[in-house]
């Protein structure tokens, strides 16, 4: 990871509890221990983007996800529904983006 970059935490809900402790330490203090190393390094990040594929609140209730890590990640929650209609949703989204950006992307 580049110092000051964005950290993508894809499928963070699948992370084992022991690794969640290390992730929390990194997010709070910027401290990381390299694989096989004994020294702690400091790394900074500009932003992090958790992208869970499960309901983290339910995982907390089941004892599979740490509450403190959840609150560290949950600064702003954006819920994006899945595209259930497939092609119909894609066409609707494409039209919305075209309308929104046609002035800024005007060519010719």
C-alpha cells in the first residue's frame, strides 16, 4: 500500500477475529507488523473503504465480527442496492450518467 493512499477492505466481514484485531490496530494507530517480521512499522493512509458482502450487524450479534472494528469502519454508511433487474438497471444507470455528465464531457 502506498503511504497516504486509499485502503480497500473488500469482504471485511469474512475476516477471522484474530486478523480483525490487527486491522483495528492499523486503522487506529497506523501500525503494522510485516509477515515474518518482529518490528512494527508505521503506515499512513488517506482513506479507507470497507466493502462488506454481509450484514456486519448480524455478524456482530453472532460473535463473528468485532463491535469496535465495526464502529471504526462505520463513520458513514452508504447502502447500495444490488442491481436485481440486470440489463434494465444498467440501461437506467447509463442514461442517468449520460444526462448528468453530458455537459462536462461535451465533445466537438
